[in-house]
């Protein structure tokens, strides 16, 4: 079976994009670069899944992800999601973009200490039937990198109740980590076609270049599971199932 194609939007100054491309390859997928000014739907042909990577900073002075959300490709992706033609995943800043476009509820606010922060957070997988969690066990604890100046997820009380009641919180930070409301780190839309994660799993995919681990610094590779999950979801879509 040929490796499934997975789109990666190359936002201007998206410093994490190259790492996401590599992570997709290591997980068995074929990454396809997408220009943010893409306006033609055929450019998404044969792409069952698209990732919005993080690492970009333009627009953060306005609101994290606000300018990226206005790029032409976002309209094309939104139409494809509404037509149930693909799964859309936002990582780090990419999650912020999804909230700015309204594809996911809530939004992001500045860190308690208003500076760029780069830290490792411990997370727990609450739902393992999604396109970003199927390679993990429910209840599994993972460690990933969280970085940025606007990393705290927030939402209205109504949005929170809906997320919690429908089981759409798929990954949660352990208590005291991240600072997001309800310790939310990853959420899903009702249909499972749009997912966001506050952390950056592409920084925990190769031994020696990952997170701190009991066996030694840099040996944590918990991010591998997310990209394996993504590849599984893309294969399932090729077989006629859009999202697991």
C-alpha cells in the first residue's frame, strides 16, 4: 500500500512546518506542501487530511493566529471540511487558527507571564478514537513540548459544557500544566473532522531530540503516536472512511 498523502500548510514563517513534514514521513505518510494562498480546491485532491503547523509569529501582535486565519487556503479547507472531504488538524499555533476561523470553539489568551514560553507538559489521552489519538491508549500519559506566548485555551461556559458533555476534550493537561481552562489541551469537533492540540508533538519524535525521559534527556518520543494516528486516519479515509 502506498503511503497516504497528508497536506501541510506552509504558513509564512511557520518554523515548525519542516519538523511536521519530517514527522509525517517518519510515521509512514507522504507530506504535501500547501501554499497559504491556495484558492483552488483541486490543489487538495487526494489529500484526506491536512495539518496546520505552528511556529509562525505574524499576527501575534494582533491576536494569535488571527492573520493566518485570513489566508485564502483557510476558505478552501473550511469548504472541504463542511463537505466532509477531509480531516483538518491544528498543532500549536495551528489550533489557534482553527479557533479564529470558528472551526473549533473557544480561543487563546496570553500566558500568565506575558512572554514566550517553551516548556514540556504532561498530558493524558482522554479519547483514543480520533485522528490524533488512535495510536495511544485511553488514559495514557504523554509528554510533549508547549511553546508560545498565547498558549492558554479558554472558552465560554456554554462552549465548555458542550465540549465536556459531548466528550470532545480528547487530550487534557495534568493539573497545573499549561494554564488552560479545565486543563484542556486537545479538542475535537462533533464530527471528528477538525481537531486542535495546544502542544507541538513534532518536537518529540526522534530519540535524542525529544523531551526529557526517565532514560535520559531528549529520549522522549511521545509525539510519534500523534503522527502515527494521523497516518492511520489518512489510510482509513482512502478506504472510504473520512475520520476514525
